[in-house]
């Protein structure tokens, strides 16, 4: 369906200035079912976990007298990060940690892992998503949407119809801090979350996924690759080779978009370069948070879009996207109108999730959303465009868990649409 024929969406107009962002997002929310109805399948690998979510202000047991040394060290680091507004990931080898934390901390379980999170966002919209999943334990299947697709032999089956089996991986523990909460006497100014991995997890080595995804690539619209950040050092070369080989097969089958989402690589700063080197010429799109871009670029100025373009050209990319709390932007060789709609869709889905603390299909723009002024991103030439939009920003979100992955899912929903269909364009200044 051409964009101009989607209900609530206007004819194409300039892509840089929007008169009323709240109205534009409201029109996009109304159009989402129609957009999803035309979406092509998405291939998602290779991370899936069970997350245990803990509000940090309810984690007093971390600081209790007699608590294990690992617990107290973790508590101090979490408190430091909360005070500084720093999220990210922590690797804490602690074989007995899951049992101790589970017995002492209030928590709920949710789906974790970039590819599994994205599958859980898109499947309820009616998009066919094939997920790489080796761990088919009851715990892992229980946090996935029932309509997510898994490979079983030569067939694809919905999660709700797949038999459980095997033992579960250790849970990831996620400590969330909400702006305004008090952590050890300090009032938190920025909502953050920190992922604590008690064991290194390799990628989901799903034998049935490889041939099934290669077949699906002929008619799919996009694929997404997770960061491999939790893969142990002694497995990383083999894991990257596996991912790169399969991604090349997808491209050979005609898949137009393969997106790589990067992460906080912490003590392994060389890993992104190794990953991007292996995937150069295969991956077409890369995304990351603002803090991750600052680390990769050694602190490049926020408005230095030429640094992003150089990054894209170095790794033979068509698109690089960066998302922050208040905005999202991309440098792209693609259609700017399509890109802006992708960024806005990602922001809208993430905002809806922030507002209710879980994934939810937005039916309107959040009424309490703020639209902050955009940074003065420098324009580009020579076939490159800079596209940006403010997010419907919620100063006090109910949760920040999964917002980045939800944003990516929204981008894929639009960018994976059939060509030459142009994604929704929105009311703008004349």
C-alpha cells in the first residue's frame, strides 16, 4: 500500500521540519495496523534469555550484613551507576548467584536478548518473525510471545505449539532505577537499567534455524543480528564466523536489509571492530545508543554527523542509527522520508513501552510526552542524508527495560516494507 493511501497519513512533504510532533505521532499510531499488515517476515538471531527484573530501590538485600562479598560489591557498583545515571552491562562470574538473588530479591521474569525482544514486539503486530532458539526450556519458551516462529526440522512452528525440553540458561538479572527514586540516600535523576550476567552465554546455536532462515530470506524484509556481547572470549571467533556465514547466505538469497545492533562492550573494546570486520559488505545497517556511539567514536561531538558517515563508509554500511532518551537520528543513503518514518515508529513503540512498563501497541501518542528540541545535526551531501526526530519523551518512565530493542523493532517494521512502497510520511510545515 503506498504511504499516501494509508489512513491518517498525508502526502509526502519535506522531511526535516514537522509542525506538530504530537499530531504526527498520533497519525502514525493510527496507521500502525495498516503498516504491520504489509510487513514482510523478519529473521532474528542470536540472543534469547530469561531476565529477572528488580527495582534497585527494593534491593536492600544487596547491602545487608552477612551478604556474600559478590553481593555487596555488586550493590556498591549499582548504586554508583544509579547516582551517575549510567546503565549498561556487568559480567559477574558467580555460579551460585542466581539462586541467592532469586531467594532474596523481589523480581519478575521477562524475555531478554535483542533478537528475542524484537520478536516479542513484532509478533503481536502480526509480523512473521523467525527466531534462532536452541534453549527450548519451559522457562525460555514461557517468556516468548506465542506467535513467534521457531524452526522445527523443515517446518516453522509458533512458540505456542512447540514442545519444551532441555535445561534453561542462567537468568540475566536487570536492576532498574527510576528517576526520582532514592538509592542509599541519593535521589536518582535519570532512569537507567543495568544488566548483570552471572555467566557468559554463547549465541543461540539452533541447527534448524540456519536452513530455515536461508529459505525465508528469499521473501523476508529484514534480519537483525544481536551484539554477541555475552559470548565468551574462547567462543567469539567461532560465533562470529557462524553469524557472518549465515548473513552472507541471507544476502545471497536477496535479503535487502541486515541490521547489526551494537551494545556496551565494557572490558572488550576491540570486539565491535572484530564483529564489524567479519560482517563488512554483508550487514547494511548498524544501530546503537548515544553512549555506545560516544565510546566507539572516542567522544566525537554529538553533532559531528561526518564522523557517523565515515563510520558507515568504513564498514560499507547504508545506514547508521543512534538513539538517545529524547531523540533518534540516522545517517543514510536511503530515502529520507522512509528513514524518518522508521525512526518515528521506533520512538513511538519505545515510548508506549516506557509509559506502561511492558510492550504495548500504541493507539495514540502518550498524552504526557514531551518533545525536546533536536540537536543541530550538521547536514551531509554526496548521497548521504541526516534524518532525525524527537522521541515522545517521558521524564518518569515506568520502565526502561527493552526500550532500545523496541526502538529497533519499530525501525525494522518500516525499513523491511516491500519496495517500492514508501513508508508513511507525516504532516509537516509547508
